[in-house]
C-alpha cells in the first residue's frame, strides 16, 4: 500500500508540473510580439513626385489661310525641314482665277478713273468759258450804260431824238439780262465741274479697292504654297493629297513642327498641398517607361499660378525642362518627375511604418505607459476601443509612435519634420538614437506571422527583454 501511495503522489506531481509548464508556455505564446526598428540618424531629402507629359519646348502648328484641295505633300512624319522649305501645295486653279478677276477689276477701275478725270478737265474748260462770257457781258453792259448816260444829256439839249434814248435804255436792259444769264451759266458749269471731280475721286477710291483685291488675290495665291516657318522636325501631319481644307472660319492645322527634340519639357500637374514647396530652378529627375533604367536630369522652369480644378482637386501646372542630346524623349511620353525640394543631412529619424502602427488588442494598449514627465497630452494616443486618427504628414505635425521599452509598448509623442517617403525627421520628442520603435505586431500563436511584415525588422517579446 505504501508503494501505491508513492506512485500516486509521483503521478500527481508529474501531472501538476506538466499543467504548470503548459500554462506558462501558453501565457508566453499569448504575450504580444512586435516588429521593431531602431531610431537612427540619416540624411532626408524631401521630394515632390508627380507624373506628366513630355512635349517639345518650341512647337509650331502650321496651317493655311487659303481654302482649297491639297495638290502635293513634300514632307512627312519625322522629316527634318528648314525655314522656308515647301511642305505642301494647294490646287491653285481657283486662286489663279481670283487673281485674274482682281487684275481685271483693277484695269476697269483705272480706265473709269481716267475717263472721270478727262470729264473733269472738260467741265473745268466749260467753267472757264462761262466765266469769260460773264466778263464779256459785263463789258457790254458797261458800254450800254455809258452810252445811255451820254445820250440822256444830249436829249436834254435837244441834239438827239427820244427814240435814240429808248434804244439806249433797251440796250442797257439787254446787257443786264445777258450778264445774269452768263453768271447762271458759270454756276451751272461749276456744279458740273464739282460733280465730275467727285466722280474722279470715287474712281480713284475704286482703284485703291481694286488694288487691295489684287493684293489679297496674290497673297492667297502665294499661300497656296505652304512652307515651314522654322527649322525643325515634323511631329504631326494631318492632311493627305486630295483632301479639301477650308479656312473660312478657323485655320486648319496641317503640320506640327518641333524646333528640336533635344530640348523638351514635362508639363506636370502638382497638387496644391505640394505646390508651395516648388520654386524655379529646383533640380528634377525624369524617368519614362520606354527607358526605365535611364534617369534624365532637368530643372523647374515655371510654376504657373493658374489653377486647374477637376472633381474638387486643385492642381497647378509646373513646367520642367530637360536637355536630351540623344533625343530619346518623344512627344507625348508619360514621365515620372521627382523634384528635390529640400535636403537635411544627419537628422534623427523614424521609419514611416512607425507612424502607421496602432496596437491590435486591449492587452497591447494596456501594456503601454505614459511618456516620462507625466501623462501624454496628445489625442493621438489611442486604445483598441477608440478609432485611430489619421496620420498627419506635414512638417510640424504632432503624432505618437510606440517604442519598446523594458519589453513593453510605450506611446511616445513626437513632432515630425521632413519626410523622404521612407523616414520622418524627429523634430522633437523623447526618442533617442538606438531606441526601438514598433512598426508591426505579430499575431499571438501564429508562429511568427505578422500583420505588418517588414524585412529587416527585429522581433521583441512582451515578457522578455527589449527587441
């Protein structure tokens, strides 16, 4: 019986030890495990990255001011052209006909003008004749009046008969009537002269109008030959032989010519949150899908103040110029532009993932401690029962990161500065070089699986030493 008691006691002890070991192991497995990274000093370069479209710096749209049918095309896509080189011609038949009509109208106007001036000369001669007749009538009237006065004295002395005096009086009256008629003829001749002069002036104006029509016809005829306005390369050709172009309301674009493909620009739409950091002269790097391993260097040439609003999103056009001697950049390519806006060397920094981390369970939150110096005054400190606020990314934002201290997750409020997309500058806060900040938490009992797996992170246990 004594041996049986001993065996029972031994079995009970083994079972108790086994249960205790299992309980301890389960408690250790249930303790939270964290992914951490150290707080380090690093160089942070803030950049603005956007996509845009590659375009030539100097691009000219070549059109035509004359309407007609395309007769010939002497340049095609990618053709290198010189200033004044013929690109295409229009069928000149209708334009030549218009030129002939304009010249005929000019000749007719010139002939009409010559006839008008000849008529004006004739009217001037008529005026001169009428004025001479007036002077002749005036002389005859003076003679008649003188004779009448002399005969009146002789009649009083009885030397002449009364009939002579009557004849003299009739001669005076006739002279007066002749003078009036001559003066009326002068007035009529002067009116005819004025009319003829106005006709000559109108005919001269018709000549000027006809000359303008001739000039327009010759201009249109000259425009039937379409030439290049600059030295460059043909980027686009929008017409074919036999196509009719109409320039009545809007000048059609026939060709698009780029002065060179060595000097290109990328038109980038920058969000209003980033545009305040951009300035003319900032360096930029450009990449395009066609050459994924090639980086093109450029600079900000212009930040336009005119906003563009699409679905309540406000952007500003920014022009980045790039010089590519190899001419690999093509118009219309989609480019990714990275603009360096600021650089800070050797600053204390934490990874971006540390700002995104939030405790997964009440146990993790309860394991946290207040920062040294009193309770945390930031609303960013949350528990599992509250909703985490969004992470503020602007310099000067106040956020909370969780540091692993003595094996426990501790909330640490900090003020962040610049970011390069990977790390944030620690402007102020109770963090020091070498501190381990939490960037993720392993699922309890998952055998190492993490809700935020990041390569190179250290794993720290909740009950053991620091990660």
